[in-house]
C-alpha cells in the first residue's frame, strides 16, 4: 500500500512536474533563439526559387541572343516576359510570382553608349535581395540596389 501524501506540502508533491516544465520551457526558449524563424525559411525558399527563375531566364536570353542574330530582347515591364523570349523559357518559369517579380533590364548610357543587360528581381520583402545575394551561386555577377537584385548577363562598352 502506497504511503499517503496528504500531509506533504504542495510544492514537494509536484516538484518533479515543476522541474520537467522548467526544463521544457528552457529548451523551447533555446530552440527559438538558435533556430531560424519560419518566415526566415520562407525568405530562403523565395530566394532559391527566384535565383532558379533568374538562371533559367538568363539561359533563355542567351538562346534568344543567338537565335536573333546577336540582338537582345527589348526592355519590358516588371513581371512581363520580353517579346520573343517566351519560346526559349522552360514551362515552369514565370516573370511574375506571388512574392516577387522578374524584369528584363536593358540600360544604356546616352552619352557613352555603354550598355548593361540583366534580369532584376524585386520582391515584396525588403530582405529578399540581400538573401539572394547570400545564396547566389559562385561566379554569378550581380548588383543589389535597395529592394532589387540584378543578375548581370552582359555589358558592352560604349563608342
């Protein structure tokens, strides 16, 4: 027969449960401090998806350049595939996603004639461009300007 614990103080009767609850609380706090937050996971996932779209769009632009007698597609609006480049894009690539948009960049200096050609990504989250810069593959030339990540494809000197 078990001894009666009726006369024991409440704290002694529940000491084991209190100890376990304390350890669980400490472990949860430590995990929260060490592990990235779920919104960070989404940001890393968006950066990886955007980099994949940029790389596939880059390949499509180079194919377009070869097929179009060494001319680049004309500049377009953010989220819209440049005219003539659609046949060279794989089926899963889109210039307009839920949390970011791709844009074809074709900038030229009016005085010197120097050109820079690339694909920019502008996202809803201000941290997306920085995260993409951290995850960009080795050897990919890029520029980060505010909320925009621009993967450079080509440049040409001026006159």
